[in-house]
């Protein structure tokens, strides 16, 4: 087995050289071509495993955003008039191309983000293809309505695309979120200017190349990596953008809402989370332990829907924690290109230090760090952005690590006696994105699903997503929905059409 792992890493290293020379796209993608930024400015894209530079990528400024928006606006009327079934066929071809290039995309995403290769192969890339395929099939099945109005009139509605859509993708799941943003917008007939994070732009740029191969016309999709404070802000302010869809922090989301006032553009926000994950005394403990570990430690906890607040009923708390800590300590941390790795590095050294700082904040507030809380001691990982799985037993609901999003492999633990206390703790933050509970009591499960302040509730599971299921939050977690039929509503607007069939309308004014 060890020889096989070493061989795979060696092959990956050799393959990486080919990827960097042949497949890494490091320019802006505007009007169907890869181009340098107008300023010529670039920024390093870093491999978080060892902090080596993968490439230098062009950084978009205001002039680049202006050009991208202009190209998208010029392509809009042509694209919206493409038959819906033909738009769908293009997205279906793109899904096929993603699958044909799945290994390339999986390795590129692992290098760029630190996701373990087994996750990028088995989750990130398949989910990306599935999303484009779902909305490819949706394109010609999204329809208006006929309204029963007074006799003599026909009233029907049309669902029309909005125009140029600005989209901002975060660094934690760049490939998957690119599909979540692009697919419904394109299926509905919009054109796009999308800004991936300057930290992780590589998979989005490769998707742009595949889109051209699939037949997406020039100007319909424009990919402009850049700083949020420059490119992101200008996109949010731009009067030529009809809608801005953003995934990221709550603080940045608030800034985007303010910037959008320039032309009252529509805004869709998928923001932070502080997901409660409740385990009741009657739960299947083995399932709850495994599911709770997945909820917080998958992708190093860098997920807005992470189950970052573990709420345990007192009757099972000690047994649960004993087994949960043992599982956390057994997680294989290592090079994301190693297929045996279960947890890779955080995506940047800056974020690594931020997460480690929260360990000190928790200690300062009296929390008991019962597992992790530091960088791994392995020499092989010393140059990377790694943090051990961290479990903190916290006393106060007002603790910062309860109220603030850590966004790392860091889970807090609280205990409760009654259902009422569990609900109060679960709803005791300003966030409302994902939530979960583990119980055999069906009545309790449905009651909590109704009362939890969250956009999504998982019962006896956690972090399940599907292209057909709406994804989004309430409160400081944002508004609007990704995925499913709801996403098509987000990227269209309704037009009401009245037809006088045979109504006799008497004259209102006398002559």
C-alpha cells in the first residue's frame, strides 16, 4: 500500500508539471479569449500544502470589469434569443466535458485549494457536472403561468432573463460554486461576469475554456479573478449589472448590499453560518458520531454549512465525546494529492492563523480544548497551512467561538437537558443557514425542523446537497436560494401579458 501511495504521489508530481505547463490558465477570460489585465498586474496562486507558488494569475481592475460587463451586455440579446432547448444542450455538453476532464479538474482543485484528492474526485467534480446537467435539463422546462382573469381576456406570464449577472465565488469550494452560480443563470438566458477568488481561480478559468469548447458564444461568460476590494466592489457598484450573486462572509455581503444601491440591482447573498448539530439521547450514536465528524471536518471545516456547534444531550454527552475525540484524532492529515489523505490544509496561511487564533480566544474565555488546537507536529506538513481537528468544550452561549464563524476544523461542544433548552441553544446566534439533529423520535424531528431558525435542516444526516434542492439561509446567513427551481426564479423576472380576446370594453369618456 505504501508503495502504491508513493507511486501515486510521484505520478501526481509529474502530472502537476504537465498541468502547470499545459492546463493552468492564468489570464482573465473576456469575450471568449484569455487576456492579460489592462494593468499587467498579477498575483501568486499558492499551493497550501507547502506554500509554493503554482502560478501568477492576472488580477482584474475596474477597467477590466468595465470591459467584461460591456462584452456580456453585447452578448445578452443574442444569448437570450437562443432557443431554451439549445441553451440546455450546450450546458449538457459542458457537463460531459467536465466528466471527460474530471481527473484534470480534480487535481487542479486539490492543488489550488487543499481539498483532498479523494474529495475532489468523488464529490467536487461530480457535483459540478451534475449541476450543469440538471440546469441543462431545466432550461426548456421552466415556464410561465396562465392566470384566470375576467371573461374575454387571456392573461399569461413570461419568465424573462435579467441581463448581465455579476457573480462572486468564494475560495472554499470554487469549482462547485462556479457551477451553482453559472448554470441556472445561463439556463435562464442571462450573460455573466464572474469573479472567482484571487486565492483559488484556477478551476473556474478551466471551466471557462471548457465552456467555449461546449459552444457557449463569446461574451456570454467572462471570468475575471481579482481582489474583492477592487474588482468585487466595482462589479457590485456597476450600473450595467442587473443582479449580483455573492457567496462569502456576512461583513462583505453587507458591503455589497450598500454598493448595489447605484442602480438598485437585485442581490442574492449566501453568507456565513454557525450550524447547530443536535444529538439527542435516543440517537443512533455511531451514525451521529460519524455524521458529526463529517459535518465539521470535511474540507477542513471550511464550509458555511458546517456543523460547527455540537449540542449533546447530557445523558449521552460523555460517551459521545469519548468516541468523537477518538475519531477526530484518527483522521489522516496530509498532502491533498495523496489518495489516503482525509484532511488537507486550510486554503491559505492567513486563514490558518485566523483559525489558530480562535483557539486562543476560546482558551481565554474559559473553554476546555479537549482535542487539537494546533498545527500538526509532522515535519512533512510544517510548511503547509494545516490545523488539527479541534474540539472545544464551551460554557457560555455568548462566547465568541459560539457566536462568530471560525470557518475551520473547529467545533464547540455544549450540553442540554431538555428539548426546549436544545432549541434555545440552537437558535441562539444571528446566523441561520444549515442545521442538523439526530433522533429516533419522528415527532421531535419534525417539530425541530419547523422551529429551527435555518434555511436547511438535516435529520439523521448532515451537509446533504442536490442540484434540485434549494440552498440558502435566513438572518445573517443571507437571502435568496441557489439550486433547484428556486434558482431559476432568482435569475428571471415575471412579465404579465394581457390579451383582449373578445371582451367588449365600453368607452370610459363621453364625447
